């Protein structure tokens, strides 16, 4: 929707200026797509809350080690709190004239992903604490899938936090793309290709997990 109705966004936007390449966020940060995301956020929070409740119930019913269960509760609570920060991505629109909005928006994204990582970690722990060994083939496949997803997402979180802490995003926002040499095209640089591939993989993995 964003690319079809507002193609000019690709040529200059806060994400492009701050990070020097376009990524999937530009499709949600502007126009009708952002409005849709805000409308859907309460629905996502409801579904997400049901997931957290079911994870807690399964842990209490099938968990074999009380000590591991206590650690898992801590991880789930921390993951839930952090992942709800993801709503800042939809609530705070990044603007070039307001560097703080870009920082808050990006911190929300990074902390939200960190929360998702913790919840995936709790699922990995649940596999070991709620199932007898040897694991059945489908459970082994799910364990591999969760581990790969955790590593990929965790790597993205590290890159984002590194940019937030050690790069001057406010200064980047003042420099037009044609001056900074930013890759305007969606696939105009290796960083851009990598970020899009990373995002697509992270979206596909949960769907694959659902069918296992």
C-alpha cells in the first residue's frame, strides 16, 4: 500500500537518512499502512496475551523441574514487558525534524525484538523441561527452528542497539540521501538486501513453526 500510493517515500525518509538504507519499516511507518497497524495493534496484543497465558499454563502443568519453571517465569515476564514496547513502532512516527521520535521508534523496535527473543528462549527451555527424551522428530525440528530464529533475531537486536548507542542518528537525519550516499533503492546495497531478507525470514519462521 505504501509503495503503490506513496512511492516517493523510498527516495527520502527518516529510516533511509538514519541508517543509510531502506528496510521493511518504511512500509509501516507512513500513510494508510501506519493507520492500519495502529488499528490492528490491540488485536495483536489480545492474541499475544492469550499466548502468554497458555505458555504459563503449559509450564505449570507439564514442567518437570520446579527450578527451571521459576527461571522460565522470570524470562516470560521480562519478555512480555519488553515485547510490548514493540507498540512504540506503530505509535511513534519517525520524523526527520524530530530525532527523538526516530530514537524512540527504533528503541521500541529493538526492545520489542529483544522481548520476542526471550519468549522464544522460554519455548526452547519448555521443550527440554516439558518433554521426555529422546525427542520425537517433529520436536527436534521445532527446536532447530526456534534456535535459528533466536540467533537471527538476537543478531538483529545487537545491530540495532549498536546503531542507537554508537551512531549519531540525529546528525544522519540532517543529511539528505544524495549527499550521504544512502542506498535509495530497496535492494540498492548489501545492508538493504540483508535487512529485507532478515525481516522476511523472521516472518516466515513462525509460520513454519506453526505447521510443525
